[in-house]
């Protein structure tokens, strides 16, 4: 039994190369699939993610079904991901290459239908994101963008933005000045 758990059917280096190669291929494919897939996961996307892990399993571990082989593959996968994440955090160019840049979906109350199409977003999904950010419609926003991680961010028109503490303090000062004069 111990031999079955610890005997590798492929070399450690082959396992490392397989794992890194599959990681890179999946990273490129996910990047090409667009931002929506990262944050707006629907039932179909979930099915793809679950099946994807099964599809690439043999590419990572090869003909090796040992406990040690699986552990090596998992350790390499986590290590490569940690390295890539730290590299992207330090290097802005790498982050842009791996993650992309924000895409403007609407400006001055009008949707950019081409940007929605490119990102694979339905207007209904984007409008739902607006409502979660206190906008009733696209007419209430100055700009809507989808960030590299898939979050949809809306900037409300200035006249619809909530007052800040600084706004209240400024108004109090003006009121005090008026009262002192009058």
C-alpha cells in the first residue's frame, strides 16, 4: 500500500512542467474569455469551471495517480499562482497583461453597446449592478465600467451622489457665517 501512495509514475520534473504548462494555458484562456467570467459567474460558467478541472486533471498529473504525485502537482500549482500574484502586484505592466484594464460600459447616461458585446454582458446584468449601487437606471450615472476582476463600478452623476461629512461641515460653516452676519 505504501508503495502505491508514494511511487511516482512520472518524474518530479515532468510533473512540475505539466502543472506549470496547464496553469499558463488556463490563465491565457481565462484572460481571453473576458472579464465577465470572473465576477458574473452564471450557472453555465459554473458548469464549465467544474468540468475544466476534470478535463485538465490528466494533463497535470499524467498517468500518475499516487498521493505523492497529486501532492506535488498541488504544491506546484499553488506555488506558481502565489508567484504570479506577487509579480502582478509589484509590476503594473505584468498586472495589465495578466488582468487587463477597465472597460467603460456607459458614459453620461448612455450604454456603449459595443463594449457590452465585447465583454459578453447583457444590459440586464449591468443594470442590476447599477441598482446595487443606488442608481435606478443608466441615466443616473456619469460612467459605468467593468474592472479587470469583473466588478461593475458605477459613478453616479454629481447631483445624485450622497453628501459626505465634508459637505455637511462646509454647509454648516456657510450657515454659521450667514447667521453671524444677519
